[in-house]
């Protein structure tokens, strides 16, 4: 047995003489000839495809981050924010893959631009021209700060809104979308009436239940319409009123309680109030509204979904309610 092991070790030692050196050459200089000799697996033809030789709707890179400038309303100075980017293109059945790093490299060519939903079209057309696909899609996710004034005390603080700009370019047609999350308080109308009944009939104090709630808007823009995150916030404020507060003193807390009493709402009410605001904005051609009230009475949530009602709309279905948990 010992002799067999010694023989195997000797054979391995002899073979290891021909293995590549474990060495990083920091002085190596790239030449055009050497670059041309590098293998390119992505550009092989269909004979290299494993599995079904079928087209792929989206392939690319997700979750690459960089600081980007975003346009603000009323000509204010653009604001720079950390953005998370997903860029994809389609791939036909005859090609094995794409050069993934080009998705990121092309986007970096636009990194100094000021972004609006319309600006995504420039990036997408560059994707299609350089990668040779028929469809391209891009999504920028970011948290947008707006200074919120307190209700009565005059202090203020930064409210952050989870947002995304999304663009799709297919068959020469560009479509732009905006995602916007709005967090508000919802006081239950039924609980308010029952509490008031206890006070009036039995002189018993009852506290109506209310809870932190979230509305998520996914809107498609009409043509090259100019719209800003501030516009979506104003739509939500006009519809729901009871946005959660950043900075409060006692007088602000009292005002918030009064506001919840003036604008109590079921989840159905919240969705319909938002519908009225968005439907009246000609810059928005289609939309979906999702509301979730994270019930303090129940161990579960109350939810509602509605759409503008455009025939063939892509917004009719939503099931990921857990993502609305604040």
C-alpha cells in the first residue's frame, strides 16, 4: 500500500511540472492581437446552445449601483442620488448569449446625464444599436427626498419616497413608466363610529384603530409628457391627506389626530380617491393603484387594487402584497 501511494505521489509531482504557474503578472501589457485571440463564448452560434433553442425575453444585468442626477420640479437644481439599475435586452434563438458587461458599460456613458423617464429612451436605443436586439428594458430604483413641513409647529424633516423610472423600447416604440410609494395613516371609519357611540351612549372612552398604510402607484406616461416625483406626491396628498410625519411636536401630534378624524378611510376609499387624482392627469395614460392597510385590529392586512381600465392594460394583476409592508 505504501509503495502504491509513493508511486501516485511521484506521478502527480511529475505531472505538476506541466501545470500553469500560479502567478499574476502585473506588468502584462494588452495588445490588439492578444485581445483578438480571447475566446468569446457569448457570440457562438446556435450549435453551442444548451437546452431549448428558444428566444429569451430579457437577459442582462441587475442591481448595479451608481450615483445619478435626477431632475426636480420647477427648474430646481438636479439632485444626485444612489440608484439601483437593471438593464436587459432580448436574445433571439440563434444566439447563445450577450456580452453582459456591455449592459453596464453602455449605461455608464450616460452616468453624467440628468435623468427623467424620457431620458431612458436614449440609453435603450444605444443598447439596441450596439447589442443588436429587438427589445430593451431599463429600470432605475431610487429613494427621493422631499422636505416635509410639520402640521403646526413649523419644523421640518426629510421624507423619503421609494421610486423607480422604467422604460421599454420594442419595435421602435418607447414606453415610460413611474413607480411611486406613498406611506400614510388610515383611521377606520367603522372603528371611529363605534368609539363615538360608546362615548355618547355610555360615557366610555374608545380609541378608533388606525395604522400605517401604503399606496403603490405604477403609471405609464403619455408620450413625452414631463412629470416629476413631486407631482405624484401631490396627487397622493390631495387624495389621502394623512401622510405619515417626519418631525412632530405636541401640537403636530394633535393636528395629525384631527386630520385622521377628518379623513378616515377604508382601503377601498383610498384606492378610489387615488384613482380620481391620477385619472384627471392627462400626462398619465394608464396606471395601477395598490393600497395596503396594515391593520392594527386584525392579524392580517386589508388590500385593494384598481386600474385606469385601459383595454389590454398590463397592470391588471397584482399579488405581491407582502412587498408593501412598511
